[in-house]
């Protein structure tokens, strides 16, 4: 299978490239960083330097690759800039989808998130509506996700991977990264908000598996949604931060975690780290 991977040098993309080539796929990996091209090539793929905001150049790159599938793992989180990440979800996705359509690509697999659902009780399923009633910053995040997912769904065959919070090498949740710094500063709250996590290796395994999945959105997270009261102390211990103070007793309505039943029971994807507990222990 010929695959065009946008975001080949990101936390998930850099794991997906060698896995794809190891399975015999022909991979063209898009990166905007010249320093990442060598790693992509060393994994057996073809590296293409480009910027997803340059629509014409992106269209040319996709057409030249003649892919059977476009794999969208675009993010812009390196500097902790959520506005930049929202932009790549909206503008970058739009350009990538347009390029795929122009090249006659029928199938796309794209990265999304599993915490854009509306408030409710219990972990959210894929049938739970997105949240259109939050604070302005929350609404901006949800609007970016909605834009991404609606654009992706313009192709005949599409899969949206609604990842839980990514942790592990190359993410915000590893020693020396953003959340570890906050934990050491005592500003990562151990509150009642519930999160669902997924190790970056498991996110990559889902991206590979999704090449053959039926169309639709799928929650990709581990088996244990947990409140900050539970996971923050474990994360702090894992990254050498002091014991956090427990704060609050009421969770934010939308901070409910996500249900992975569809991925596990219907599609056969099982995370190698069944819980963030074992995952954090390996950081």
C-alpha cells in the first residue's frame, strides 16, 4: 500500500513510519524540519520537506506520492501553543484533504481528540455529541476538532482516531516536558476532572490498524479513565515531582473520560498499556 503520512516527524508519526515500512508499505513522510528528514529516510520511507500551509506545494507532494491512503498525524504542540495546534487542525487539515481529493485519494485516517465531548455522566462514547456550550477557549478547541473531522469526512473512506491524552516519549507527559515541569512547580492540579490517556506507542498501533477499519470516529484510549485525584500523584512520582495537593471535589462537566469499547470489542485494538498506572511507571 502507498501511504502519504503528514506529520511524519511528530510524536506519533515517528513511530508510525518504521512500523509501516516494516509491514512492507511504501511511505512518503511529510515534514517541515530538514533535520527530521534523515530519520524518516533511515526508517525506509521517502522524506518530503513541505509546509501544510502551502496548499499548492502540498497538493503537488500528495499527487507525486500517488497514495492509496493519506495518514494525518499533524500537530503543532512543540512550543505548548494551543492556538498553533488549532490552526493546523483547521487550515492544515483543509489543505491536506483538498490535496487528497485532487489526487483521487479515497481513504484518509486522521488524528483527533477524545475530550471534545459535551458534559455528561460516565465516559463518553463515539455517539456522544461534541460540546458546543463551553467557555470561549473550550469552544475554540471543539470548533477546531469539528472542522478537522468534517473535512476528513469529505473523502469516501475515512477514520478519525479520537486519541486520549498522549503520554510517553515526545509528548507533553514525559520527564523534562511541559507537564512534568508544571508538576515540579506544583501547578499541575490534582482535581476531580476525569481524563483518558493513551501511550504514544498505542496511538501509533491504532493508526496502523485503522488502515483497514470501517469509516467512522473511534475513541483510542486505555481502559481506566481517572480523576486527577488519582493520576496526578502517580505522574508526579514518575517524573520526580513533589506530592501534589488535592484540590476540589466537583469535576468539570465535560471532563468525563472516554469509552474505548468500540476499538476493543468491535475492531480488536487493545492497548499494550491497559492503564496509565503501568504506563507512567515506565516513563
